[in-house]
C-alpha cells in the first residue's frame, strides 16, 4: 500500500493504517532523535512526542514534500525544543558528587578520541550540530536537510563545512596519531 493511501486512511480514523505508518518511520525518527539528543531515554520520549504531534497535525500535511521530510521536520523541532527544556532544568540542579568538588581543582586525564569527538560535537553551535548529525551521521542529503530545517541547500552546505572545520580544530591534537 502506498504512503498517500495510508495517510488518507489514517485521516479517516483507521488505527491499523496509523500503526503501519508508524512502523514504517519509527526507526529513522528514533535514530535522528537519538543522534541529536545523545540519550536513549530522551530519544524515546522525543520519538513518541514526534508521532503524537504528527498524527495530531496530519490534516495539515499537504504532500508538497515527502511525508518522511515533513515527519523529520517535526522530529527536529521536537528534539531541539525538548533539549532546550532539559538544558534549562539541568542548569538548575547540581549533582551531589559535584558539590563536594566545588572549589577543589582536579587534574583531568586525557580523554580518548571517542569521548573528545562526542564532546566536540556537543559543543558545536546548534545549527552546525544539527546539520552535521543529519548529513554525516544519518546520511540525509542537503536538499532533505534544507527542507526539514526550512533553510536553503547552500546554508546546509555552509553549516556542514563550518561544523567540520570546528571539529578539525577541536580534535587537532589527535591528527598526529593518524598521520604518522
């Protein structure tokens, strides 16, 4: 059954069609949410919220873009808004272990490349990080990214280039290990 037929059936109230549409897209939505959030529990919550919003707003889907592009636009919005909310909440709390170390300066050991890469990606500006994850990690094209984020293809390409440049700088001390 093609997607437009499924969408029409879902709009008509067919719960089996809704489940089929959900099953067809849930894995990719979850992967995108996980890559953007970096946390399994948050990604699951964001995936659920994405589908709640999508099915609630399915009447506004005009079919001008692919359903997956429309759905990933919703996913990106849900994740970015959710992360802002989580960040605000986490800024207000302090872990008990951290409280003991306030005012005490410890020397940190050198983290491995994977940890440094994760940190470097997390420290990218939001737009750069989103484009980097969608393109280099999830494999979206610049056209799909532009449609999902509501930006021009050139903007997506520029943000990816800047993200990669920032990552090269952040991980420059590891370059010697790979080039020698």
